[in-house]
C-alpha cells in the first residue's frame, strides 16, 4: 500500500455533511473542505450509501467548483451495502460483491465525486455470500485501469480478511474503535493490522462518551478530570489521543462537521498519553482492572 503518511493522520468523515446530517449547501461544503486543508486534514472518507446514495455527488459538485488540486487530497469510499432509498430501491437490505457490481459502484463513485480515481476503495461490510475470486477480478481490473489506487475493507474480522487474501491482498481495514467500543483490541482485528502492516482506521473514535450519560461515561469523566489539566486538552482530544496511542497507528475518521472540533482533532495528534494514564482510562471504561 502507499505509505500511511500519504493520508492525513485525522481523516474527515463526510457521512453527516449531506442529507444524513448538516445538509450543507455547495458553498458550505467548499468552506469546510478548505478549512480541512488549512489545518492539515487532506483525506476525506465517503461511502456510496451516505445520504441515501446522494452525499458523494453533493461533495463532488462542491469539490469541482472549489478548484482544489486533486493531487493535494485523498478520497476513500466504500461499496457493497444495498439499502432502500429514494435513489435506489431495494426490497431488502443486503450486500452485493459481484465483480460487475463492484466495478460499477466504483465507477459511480468516481462520477459523483468528479474524480478519475479513488485513493482507497473499501468493501463496506462482510457478506456471507462474498466470493474472493469475484472480488479479486473486480479489484484487479479497477487497479489496472487506474480507477483505484488501493483496496481495503471495513468492519471485517481477521478470518474474513484471510479469506479474501487467499487471492487478493488487503491494504486497510476501517472498524469501530474507541475507548467505549474496544472489541477490536481483543478479537485480533488491530493485531492483524499491526502484524500485516495494514492501515487501521477507526470510525466513531469518540464512542458513546458524548451520546450517553451512563455509568460508563461517568466513570470515564471522573478518570479524565485530572488528565484534562495535566495535558491541557479537552475531553474529545483525550479520547482521540487514547485511540491513536495503539501501536497499530490508528487513523481516526472524525465525523464532526464543525470547524472548531476538526481543528481540535488535529491538535490531538500532538498529545502523547502516558502508558499509566492510558490504562486508567481503559479501566474506567471497562469498570474493572485489566486481567
């Protein structure tokens, strides 16, 4: 894979930029894209389903009008999920990883994003019907044609990656990982990324901390209090720094569409949490000391 330094350490997640969130106008998207570049965020994470299959096109129209140089930014997108939406009627939610569909979906993303290539194409979720040979056929063709630079997956477990890697190398895995959702530290997912030099990306890196005022969040809040002053940071910055301390060198995909929080996320890349503080936070999330 292209060296991980090719991507910005913080990745801007675009899921809430369109109709699934802020519903930004073209000018507002351009403004936020420019802000990202100004603070050093150059990588933008998409999926075909965002906004009910509409956000890629909204973003692409803004990108085209922005005048940004394509070589100065990176586009990640995902394919495979079939859901019922105004833009695409499906009788039942399912997955499609037939070779022809993967190629068609990638080409749709290119058309909507107004670009000639994706820096990274991900299979969005594993399907019980996925055929490694069909996937390899599609990815090989897309790479040969220069339509994608790299190939990865999202939400895949190590054994599912191993299945695909019988015929095609996988260069990245985007998974849910945060202080409040740390299963991937224990099921082999991050170990696989580290051992295979696979790019690890984390969506929802702040977890449920700001969404739920439960016992877990309360314990974390109490554990954080002395650290906020010690490191001179905010809660969201400390949560991101906790994620990025993992040796797999996780790239957080930050879903906020607020300028100040994006800026704060980039500042979090400078924080180096001490090992004991990292474990204090882990213990607070789990509610017990490590085994």
